[in-house]
C-alpha cells in the first residue's frame, strides 16, 4: 500500500506505462467499440464504401473522441450531475463544428461526400459512451489516451470494412485520392500489374459490396472471426 | 397533400433511415431483443422525430440562415443548436408524457432519454437541411422517417425473438447474427424501390 502511494506521487503528468498502453491497445481488440461495445455504428458505416472517406472519418472521430475526453475530464469536478449530458453535448458539438469547418476548408469534395455524417459524430454513441464511462471518472491524460484508443479501434474496423468493400465492389483502392490504385478486374493496371497482365482480369465488380447491406454482412463476419479467436466475448445469453 | 405522401413513402420505405443510412443503429441493436420494448422505442422515435423536424426547420430558416431574423449567416451554429433543441424537446416530451399519461411513461421508461443520442433524430434534421425541404415536407420526412425506423426495429425484434431458438454458431450468436439479419433486411427493403411515390402525388 505504501509503495503504491509512493509511485502515485512520483507519477509524472504524462506518464506512459503499461496501464496507459493498455488504454490504447485494449479497444483495438478485446474492448473494440464496434464489435464488442456496440457503440458508434450509427454514423459511419455509410461512408465505408470507399477507403478515403473512411480514413477521413476515422481521423475525425479520433480527434473528437480524444479531445472531448480531455476537456470533459478537465471539467469533471465542476460539472453538476443533472446537466452533465448537455455539457458533454456542447463540448462534443463544438469539436465537431471545428472538424467540419476545417474539413470544408481543406478538402471540399470529401466534405461533400461525407455530407451529414461528419455532423453525426455528435450523436456517435462511442464519444458520449466513453465520456460517461471513462472521462467523468479519470484524470485528463488517461482520458485522452482512452479517447485516442477508442477512436483507433473504431477507425480500424471502419478502414477494414472499407478496404473489403472497395476492393471487391470497385476493384480499386484509395479511389478519389492522388494514389488511386486499380488493383483487380479488367481495367487494372495502375500498380505492380500492367493492363496486359492484369490480376484477376476475369473479375467483374460485385455490386452487392457497394450496397449498405454489404457493410452489415462484413461486420457480422468480422465479429464472427473475432469471437472464434476470443472465446470470452461469445454471447452466452 | 400529394407531395406530403410522396416524401412520407420515400422516407419510410425507399430511403429507410436504418437500412439505407445506418442511422439510429446503436439503439436499434441494443433495444431489439423483444418486440414489446422495441414497440415503445419505435413510437417514441416517431413522436420525437415528428416534433423536432419542424422546430429545427423553423430555427434553420428564421434564425440561422442569412435571410433570418438576425440577418447573419449563422449556419456554423447549426449543430449545437439542433442538438440543444433535440435534447430539450426530449426532456419536454418526457415531462409531458409523465404528467398526462403515466402508463405510457412507464412503458417507454428509459427509452425516452436515450432518444437524444439516437442519430436518426439529428441525422433527419441534417438531411432536411441538405435536401432543402420546406415546412410541410420536413414534417412528412420526420413522420415518414420515424415510421420507417419503427418498422425496421419491430421487424428485427420479431426475428431476433425467433432466432433465439435456432442453432446459430456460438461466436455468431447475438450481435453477429443481428448484423447479418439487418443486412438481409436491407436487401429485402430494396425491393420496395419499385414503389413510385410520384403515383401517390398525382392522385
């Protein structure tokens, strides 16, 4: 006990030990916001038909999640219990507005493509959920890392789904950006393979993958795979 | 009136908020274990969506847009104001229901406050702005969208009640299966794309 308090006093403000590392890595697998906590599916699956918008969305969520956790944690002792929801919503809404305006300035086409989904980060349950579950009860630095970790766990699933959907639905990767690659199918020929010697030249694009339903199937299958490896996550009810 | 039905049918069936736009997915998956609770939440969503949509329309037109009361372009405040309206409307609805119909209040229970963070509500308002609906159209969109959400959550709750007795592989049980069913429902709803809302409008 004495040793514990001693280490606590010595702990620097921005410590990065084992506990902090688990805050970052846990949401990637054991405590993934999408496949385990079932939070934040709402606002972003519709953007996963292409990789580039998903990456932008992931970065936006990481930013909002991290900083809203940080600010809520800084203010946690001053927020009255009854109005905490509204205070949290205002913090999140402000950050999302910052993200929205920045993206509009930096890259208007992607801003248009994401349309309402950037604004919907506000009601993304993952942000609110982490504020309620973690930031209201923990120190700022830890809350910040927890926010980053959950944003990363969320972004990882998003990008995974987007890669599968774009590759099989359009035969390309990173469409709409400077490094667009057409990888499989008849017109492939951007990357390592050439047009004459295209990979899987017989492949016709699977239109199912472009539909919203495909995202649901892919996440269902990802959950299946994850739970087969990780038996403690299996739903026993 | 024709235009009203046109938008209503489109919002409820063809562009279903859950199955085509993934809005309100969290509560959709969390509260769809039994039909009874799903029914209560669905009704509450129709109600709140139907109320907040015209209010947010009025705010957008009269306060935030450049031709509004203040004469300034305040659209950067849109997100904060919309979510504040939604949060306060949910609170208000909760108090009114509690006062005048305690039985309905008990039936809805915890679902009412949950609606604040249901993306379908804020998403509906943001779609309304980006599609430039007028007041009637936004009411129709609110009610139609709410009705579509209601249908979807009832359907999945009924399926999940039945599927509990089937032999699903253990890792897929529960959440994984719910995702796959939702995907199949999305494909099923695509068959409704054949509906021509203009036919209703012309009658």
